[in-house]
């Protein structure tokens, strides 16, 4: 299960989502700007309030960190 925590106006969130789509990876998007439960979940996992935060099968990646995303996906 892959989750991407985003907000409405985050350009890096768009980059993460596009990168995952380009690699044929499906994900669940959680908008922490509108969903307080998702915001709490993101903070509990990452200890961060900044987005994007990507949870790839328990590997927490803060920001658009392509090498870390590739490693977590096994690419």
C-alpha cells in the first residue's frame, strides 16, 4: 500500500504523483489540508508537517526524494 500525503497547493506533491504514475505505481492520495485524520496519521508516521510525505509499505519518505522512492519501490 502506497500513500501520498499532499495539500492543494504543493508543487512537489504534483511531482511525486507524476513520478509514481510514470512508473506505473498506484497510490492513495490523502489531502492533509482537508482531512484532519490524514494529517494526524502523516505526522504520527513522519513527525513532519511538511508535504509531500510518501509511505511506501512502511518506508516513510519526506519530500520528492527520487532515490529513496526508487529504493522503496525496488526500481
